[in-house]
C-alpha cells in the first residue's frame, strides 16, 4: 500500500531553535534546525506543530525569516526506534513564505488639464459635441385583469355580488 504522507501545512512562525551542524564521514557539511508553526485547527483552536528542517538551504531560509511570518511547509511525519525507544519527527521538504493577499493598487484620479478657452469663438467654427443624455427606460405599467365574477366595491356596497 502506497500512502502519500507529504502534507502541506500553513502557519505562523512562532519559534526557531538553534541550528545544529557538523560534518559527515564523507567530509560534507550538514545543518538542521527545529522550528514551531502556530495554526488554527478545524475547531478554531490555536495549535502548534514542531518541525525539523535538514539542509543548508532550508536552515538558512528559516534563520532569515522573521518570527510572525506565515509559512507554507510540506513535511512527512517519520518515526524510528533507537535502543528500545521511539523517536518521531516531522521532516520538512519545502518551505515557502505566504504572501499576504494582494490588494489592488490605488490609482490616483486622473484630472484633465484645463484648456485655455478663447475669449471669442471665431465664425465658422463648430461647437464641441455635447454628450448624449441617457435616461432609464420606463417600465410599462400593467394592470391585473379583474375577474368577471367580482365587481368593484362601492361605498354603499357591503358585499360583492357574484
């Protein structure tokens, strides 16, 4: 059975641990770091998740991100046994900062520059065209037909005749 256990998660960075590092037996440098994200669960309660990032690029990204920034991480929960004890961690594969919703840029109103008007209108020049005036179309007035079984009541009638 194959299970896709990599989960995307979004939350605010609330704590960053001290980076760990060293050199492998091959002489290659390694780095890791732990950090905590705060998120709101389906019951609208604040929760926190503890994550582990391994690799120089991920460690540098976490270290350069200010606390309070919203991050989207993909991770895979893992567990291993060592000397009869079980250890679990959430291995981070990807980290991206979530940009706040983009707002439409505020445009400054464009004002037409006033044109100098001549002191007189020379003969033979046309007047500038006038903008047409539009009106809302009138809705037709409908009257409901009166059933022949009913007559309109007058002041001296008590009951309609059938």
